[in-house]
């Protein structure tokens, strides 16, 4: 899946680079709308960029930062 990196994506990736985070924490840190955070996290999950560490609490962890991918065509 191709991941479109938007300003919102950048902000969320920046937070996740600092460590594990919940959607609520990401929302507070970035000022993004709740829907935006959830939509972006779903896209990041689908692209295998993040994983659930603890699904019941919604704790996410960055697996690989797609901004570091030098093999894009």
C-alpha cells in the first residue's frame, strides 16, 4: 500500500519517534482533530508502519519511519 505523507502524518510520526503513544496523547501533542489522528493511524497500520502494542488501550509503536525510505520510485 502506498502511504501518502501529509502534514498530519509528519506530526504523528514525529510523536511516535519519541516512543509509544495512544491516540489521545498524539492528539494532545499535535493539536490534530481526533478523526484525523484515527484516520492517519489506520493508514499507518495498513502500511505496516505502526503496530498495536496494546490494542485495548490503543497503544501504538512505530515500526519503520517511511520518511527514511530511500527506495521510493
